[in-house]
């Protein structure tokens, strides 16, 4: 089993490389391939069992788009073929049609997903999310972002929100899920905080007997966090 981590030296904000640290504990015999910025991605010649991209700052985000542009068709084909992919924070925006900057400048992205990200200068949104996937899997997450996403994800959302906002303040549907691609603004690290989702992902990746590292502990932590999120006093916009 191979997991490709794209550009970890510049895509590592909000502690989201913790997702990979946790996967290494869950899959001690898997091969983790870190593709440095500027190197040829593994996915160009192989089909990894998971492709992971963590958040970056805005400047690096534009560099990532340029770096991945030659592989646009390959990425699209892998999505269509059902290759598991997890893009967290703002990383999924590189797959959009465009990113609109604070000053109105429009930055063309890879054009794989029919969405636009709009940046809001000096107005970071911080919040919580509690939602369910279409199969009923509960997701708890955190948000910290300068962008909102615009487009119709009614048939391809990652989660329907029980509490918290969706891709923008007028939406109750968070993230985008196309086949086995998940692009979510939620942070966490999401795999550490959501054991049922992580086990689901391990199955998609082809694990014969998916086993969670520290399973009892992460499940107990999930239930404690869920109780906090369900508390009426908990604020979902911070």
C-alpha cells in the first residue's frame, strides 16, 4: 500500500500533517511517499492508495496550482477512477475553477471542480462543524479560513451540517465529495478526531482488516467531543 503526501514542506498548516502521523500508526507496513515541491508526483506513473494534500498559505497555494497544472488531466482521471484523495483546509481550492483574491483578482485554478473560492481580507472565520455524511458517518471538525466556497454541492457535499456553516455562511452543506475524493475545509486533524471516518477511509484504501491505532482512546475522545458539540452552550462561530 502506498500513500502519497504532496508537498509536505509547504502544505502543513494547522497541524494537519497529524493526519499522516496517525495513518502511519494505523498502517505500519504501508509505504508513505512524500513528494517535495518541484518533484514529479508519484501519481503520474502509479495509482497511490491515497493522495493527501494539507493546507498552505495563499502565496504557496498559487505555486501549487502552477506545479499541478501539467498533471490536471491525470488528477481528473484518478478522481473518475475512484482513487481515494483527502484535501483538507484550503487545499481543495486548487481543484476549483478559480480563486478570487481580496482585490478582485481572479486566479485560475485546475478547473476540475466547478467551484470558486473567494478570499476575505482580514476576516478569518473560525468555527466548529458537526455533520453527517450521506452514509450516516458523523464528522466533527474545526474551521479556520479566509475563504468561502461558492458553487452547487447539493449532490456532492462531504457532510450535511447539523451545526456550523457549510461551504459559505448561506450553506448547510460542507465540503465536496466526488467518488472517493474528499475536499473539506475542516481541520482537526480530521482523521484523529473521527475514528469512523478514518476506518471508512482505510477500507477504501484497500486495507484487509482496517484497524485504528489507539482505537479505544480515539473513540472515547470522539464521544467526549461530540457531547461538547451537542451542548447548547457551545458556540459554533468562534
